[in-house]
C-alpha cells in the first residue's frame, strides 16, 4: 500500500450499463438514464436501496442556442437520485475540467471518504433537434465579442487551428488522419450499442468528404447522439462480494486550467504543454509507466486528439503520432500494436464524451468484452477531452 | 473581397427572407474604447497598468502580475504579426456568416509580445497560400454603421520581425 494519502486501488468499478446510442432516442433522456442506472445497479448485483451515492457531469456541450433542461437535454445527479429511490446521502455534480475523469474522482472520493458506499456515476448525452451548434446570435457580448464578430465560433474552427498547426509543423497529412478515423469506425462497427454498429468507414470515404473547416471534415467529428452510460463504484473490500471481477481505479489526473486565451482558442503548444504536465502527474499518481499500459484508450471526439494523446502519454515520440498510426501502431487487430481505439472511441460510437474510453477499459479489464475480449488487458488508461482541457484515469485488474 | 451586411442586403432579390446579418460586438464598459478605436481603424490591445503586459482578452485580473486592479487600458499596437495557424471556414454555425463562406481565419501572434495571439479573418481570399510565420498586418472590415471589426491581410516581411520585439 502506498504511503500517499488517497484512494489508490481502494475503489473499484463493479458494474455498468449502456443504452443504445441513437441519433434521437424517441423518449426523454431522463427516462433513458433511469433505465440505464437501474440496469447498472442490477448488473453490480445490488438493489436501488443499497445505492447511496450519485455523481455525474451533466454538461450539455452545445455552442448553440438550445435550452438546457434537466431530464430532457441533460440529466443531473440530483434528478437521477430523486427518481431511483433508495436513500442517497451523497449527490454531486462535476463542474471543473475533464468531465468523465472529474466525475470518476467524485465517485472514488465519495467511497474513499465514507460519504457513500455504492456510487452510481452516469453520463447522459443528448442530441437536440436541429443543428447541434448553430447559434443565431445577432450581437456578441462578454468574451465572445473578441471572436464572434470575426466569424471564429464553434468547435470545428477551434480544433481546425491546432490540427493545422500539427500538420504544418510535422509534415503530416489528412491521409494519415483517415487511418485514425477508419480505425475508430472499424472498432465501433463491432460494438452492438454503437450508432456506427456494422458501419465501418473506408479511407476513401473519409477523403471524399468535403471539408468543413480545413483540415476538418465531418468524419473527424463525433456525431451527436442520445445515449446514457452508468457505472457502479464501491470499495475494493465490498467489491469482493459482488458478482463481477472488480476493475480498480489506480490513479487519476485532470488538466490544470490552461493559459488564458480567446474563447475556443486552443494553440497546439497549449495542448501539448498541458497534456505533458497531466501525463507526468498521471504516472506519478498511479505508479504506472507508459510501458505498463496495454490498453490505452485515447480520446477522439475530434480525430486530431488521437495524435495529441498518443504523444503526451509518451506512447510515441512527439511529432510522430501520424507516422505511428500509419505504420499500424494503433491497429487493434495487429499483434503487438497499441489498441488505442479498440473501444471505438467517440468517432466509432457517437458523442458519448469519454464514456467509450472508460467503458472499454472496464469491459476488457473485467473480462467482459465478449467476442472483442483481448488476450492481454491488465492496465488501461481512459482519456477524455483535450489533453490540456480534460483528464485521464488509470484502471487496473489488480489493486495497485 | 469582403462586403459588409449593409452592402449585401442591398443586393438581395425580391421576396427573399432577409439574410441574417453578421453578429456585431456588444461593447461593455471595459471594451468600449477598443471598439471605438476599431471604428477609427486602429487596433488596440489591453495593457495592464501595473506590469505593462498586453493581455488578450482582458479580464478582472492580470494573468501576468496577478493584479486584481489591473486598470487595463487599450493601447494602439503596430497591427503587425505572424501567422501561427489558419483554417478555411466552409460551414459556419453563425447564420450571419453563411453568406461569407468560404473565408479564411488566421491565428496571429502580434509583434508586441510573445504568445500575444488573436484570431481574425484574412481578407486576401479563401484560396490564399499560407505558411506558418507568414507576416500579416491588421485590416478592418466595416460591418455596420460605426462598427469595424479587426481582420488581417498578408504583409511584406518587416525589418523587425516579431521575434526581435520584446516589450
């Protein structure tokens, strides 16, 4: 046991559930969340009455003019806890940097501190009717007055700028990124609940798509969906009495606030500096090194994030992720490669934020991945969002 | 290359719904001097009265010295800078820009201070060939009566590049 105070290896995931991922669920997101949470609790061998903690990050990440309504376009922890019954005594929402790692930390800390014994952590994502990000604003005040009158708005241009910096700096090309997206879609096509189930994408299809904000095309972006995932956390000690093999949280690190910039201005150097600092803390905190990781799950809500995460985690040298990918370095079917998108990621599942990464770590490490089960999966890293504005969690099959 | 919405609306056909106009800035107490200077086609940047650091965007505290009373004043700058990155916007989430696509956005490091970066349109046209480090100079788009938005245009390399200028 480490001398470091904290929860390292003391808390485990003991069950999960995942809804189908669809463009529009045809029923309220809240109802989907209640069903999914109930299924996760049952999967963990528990009853709703035993669950006493609820955490989430409820963020509805649209740049558009959509209303944010609890139970409809987002599902808060309180909303869910009110509807599941039982006797909740710890209910919290995460509002900082790195949505999924942040809410995992809430769950871990609740268990480690004794605030709750069994914690449901959920994430509910909604695709509103109409354009996800369109915003008919006529005037721009506050921070947006510095960018919106210039036409700089929304996440496509946000990611296009650092992506282009990367391509220019390292002589990379969209042909390589096609391989990233094809890998994500290949793996997503194998996942029954994925929006892209049975629908892989070829590099030719990728390269034929029109550009939206150079060098970004539609396939570089995860597709907005309705979907819910829920996980149950408890102590390593209680986990022993539950039906599934526990998957332990070995460590967690979140991004520090990046340098103050214009809204949505994410220069490549900021991303890499923030991510490098995050990775250093992640390895120190978890006692794991990059060489120990057999299941890295990099975040890919926009395809260039795959390069950035591979590099900041030290899984390949800085500036070489594009070559690493092209050489089959993340091909989940190639022996010896790093299966960095084996869970399909966001590109291969839909806009479920960091859930596909977390779920793949859980399923593989718990030995519950079915036909997709990998022979060797002992240490996973689930990344979320941008390396400088997100976080990562290390999972392990053994309490470390 | 660019026409403001005032010009564009003059050419719209009959019976067509009016094209949404480009969003215009809503100046506040702090930013009013910036937009007033822009209307005169002068680019300014907020500068901390305590430590003289240029700050984009200005906030309630200075990111350099930490002052909670930074007394930011918008001071004219050279308008020169270099391109750090760019993108061609072909689909805008802002309806008021749909008539403007495709257009180029450049991420510009201003000459006055390392990493002093702003984003604006490049008015040379969407097919302009660019490279990292290309020199640019400020230009202005007159988008409505009394409202001008800073943008950029390609410039000749200056004798003192941004690498040499340190404030």
